[in-house]
C-alpha cells in the first residue's frame, strides 16, 4: 500500500494494523517514498522471557499499594523516581 504522509497521519492506527498483518505500507512526501511501515518479528527465548518476568514482578512489588500506604508517600516515591 502507498499513502501520503498527510493521509498516513490521519489513519496511523489503521496503517499500523495493516503493517502488523504483514502488508508493507509505503509513505510518500511530495510523490517520493520516504518511509516504510512493516511488521516486526519479535522473538523471545526462554532466558529473555524469564528476565522479563523477573523485572515485571520487581515492578509490581515496588508499586503495590497497601491500605496502610498514604498517598503522600506514593507521590514522594514517584518524585524520587524522576530524579
């Protein structure tokens, strides 16, 4: 599929969906192809998957809120994370 940049911006979600299904989407500017959206093949081996799960669990523990946690403490921790 070929689309202009202007139309592509207006229909980006649709174009990404089409690309994810395997259709290449060419984007033109002033009649010249400038970019291509295409599907990305992402593969995780068992080692990557285990590392991702460990990271996710650590984030869950860090951000789990108990009924004893005050909103001020939560905001304070979030501010510290930004620094």
